[in-house]
C-alpha cells in the first residue's frame, strides 16, 4: 500500500488539518484503520488524532482518493467528532413502549 499526500488545508478554528491523498494498493481496499496508520506514519503524528472520512475507490481499480482530518490532539478530536452509537446487545430486553 502506497500513500501520497496531494493536499493539506489548515483549519485553525477547529485545530485540525484537512488532508487529501491518493492511495494505491494491491488487493482489497484498505480499511480506515490501515489508512489511518499509514497517514500517521507519513505525517509523523499519532493514530488517535486521525479520522478517515472517506476512501473513494473506483470499481476494478487499485487506487483510491482519501479524505482525512488530522487533529492537534486526541482531546480536540473527541470534542469535535460525533460520538459513535453503541451496538445493540443480542438478547437484551427491548425498551418499553410509551
């Protein structure tokens, strides 16, 4: 997997960088975690400050465009990014109807 950064835009208000990159790979499209790890190595920052927003690949191609956000700190990322919903547990009782 080879990652090439094509653009960076500083967003001082939200204390983050908007990063666009191109990605070339051999087999299946890499996961968000794999792309975040490659971006962290390329930008020499921590993985927990990176949010991969989009990986756009064409059908049958071995390349993709990546849009990611790199925050100044993990705390800033937690403050700005929406929280993920918890997954439902199998066998849990259904909520009561109103």
